[in-house]
């Protein structure tokens, strides 16, 4: 496919196609520009390297510089899908260190990509910004707060919505579980959790933010709370293990809700999760980057997505709210039990070596039986 053939199919001159490819089309109509770019994408047209200004022309390539310190498998799949829908191919680099990130950004520039999606590292070098000068860039850095310039997962918003769901299930003792090594996403997660408790007038205690390190989860916390909100499914797995050791079944004694990057674990019952909105994020950043590349204007908005609960098998109302309430009316006694070798006859005195005093009475005995059957008993009785 040549530039003349593109021009013929679009019904425009060769110079018009050249102007659009070289972004000198400010005097052309949006309809003409879109018609030409649609053909360019459809036929994967790229000017020959020997043609003047070929480097400045569109290559129909997008670059994605991804932070390798966090899981992004589903995000990359979605970016590739939505870029392909718009006629672009993707060149992906994964960085684990600031030096590697700078090197990868220069690699993307050497491929003459039309624009770059940048998942910035927390310790990114200043030279990275210099390396990106002169090319459309859309940040999706999870190490910084969401903003019109940075499209990323809103961990505070997701934690708020997750905590609100647990509160709607009548939980007021909610444990927030985060990993020991934490950055901005984990801090934002706790912030959203605290904000939700505050706005729903649920008391907050610092003890309810549990940092789960190598030593594992403090099992005593599971006895003090009715629900656990976990930052990821790995932490939810540790909660399951601790509950198993304490013989506290989920969700009967403890409800568990977690954010999820899409990876499934061996949970029984199935874990209730809020999937991270990677698909919506990929669509958002691809829309904006391709608009920048093609010179289209789109509204600048902060990326936000509704939390969608997947599965409700590990979340239930608290046991004390779920149990039936039964009132028992009857006597309450303190029984005295005396073991004897033989029952004394009338007027006979018999010696014993021990005596046992235990609570008793028909009312008290029935209340204990009701409680053992996992109902909530209220006893009205008279002593003496």
C-alpha cells in the first residue's frame, strides 16, 4: 500500500495524506482527517524509511512502559486489545529498577512509537521525563494519586466501596489487612477504608489496620472482628489459613472481602472479591493516547470505576445478627451434688468426702441448650 493508493481510496490528494501523517493538518476538516487515518490504520500503512520526514510520520505503534513490581497481566492484555481496535500495535517494556525504566523508555523512542503509556516507577529518575519530551504520553502510575494527568486505579475509592458493602451487611467490626511492604496504593486503600467508617459513623481503631508480614496474621484479631477487608487475594489466603487454625468457618464467623487482580486462589468457599477495573482503565488510557496522537480533543477527566462484587459466598451478616433470638423463662439454681456410697435412711447420718456446686435450674439449662444450637438466648429467671 502506497501513499497514492491511500489518497485514492480516501478521495483526497497525496499532499493531504502527507499533511495528516505529518500532523500539519490544522486547516483540514475532522471528517477528512478521520477518513484518511481510518484507511492508514486499516491497511497498516507506514511511509518508507527513505521518504523525507518518515520518522515524524505515524508508525501506528504505541509503547507501554510498565512497572514490573506489580502484577499487570490483565492490564497489558486489555491495552493490546483496545490499541488493536483503534488500528495500533503495541511495544511493551517491563521495568523493575529506575535505571531499567530509563533504558526502556529510550528503547521505545528508538522504535519511533506514536505515543507512550507510562506506568511510572515510584523512584523514577528525572531523566525519564526528559526522554519523553516531544511525544504524546499518558501516565498510568499507581504510585501517584489519580488525576486528569494520571489515569490509574483508585484504590481509595475501591476500599471505600468495599467497606460500605460490609457495613451494609451490618458489620461494624471490620479488620483492614494490608501487606508489610506498602506504597501509595496500600496507603490509599487504608485511607478509603477509614473515610468510609467515618462517614458511616462506625468507630475506628488503629488496631483494626492489620499489617500482615512474614510472621503471618495475628490470629487474635480474627476473634475480635466480624469481617476482614483484604488488599489482595494473597492476604485473603492468609486470613483463610488463620481461620482454619482457629476453627472459625468463613463466612459463618468471619466475612472476607478482597480486591483481586484476576488471579484465583484455592479458596473454600469461593472468595468474594472486587476485581480491579483493568479493562476500563485500558480503554480510558488508549482512548486518550490515540486522541493525542491523532490530534483529537477529548474531555480531561479523572479515571474512576464502580466497584463490582464478584461472588458473595465469603460474605454474610454477622453471626450475632443472623441468629434467632429466644427468650427462656425459668428458675436459676445453684445445685449441690454430694457423692455417697449409699443413700441415708430416715434419721441416719452419712459422711461424704467431696461436694460439687454447679449452676442449674430448668431455665438456665434450657438457655445453655439454645446457645449450643447457635441461637441467641435471653434468660429471665429468679434466684432462690
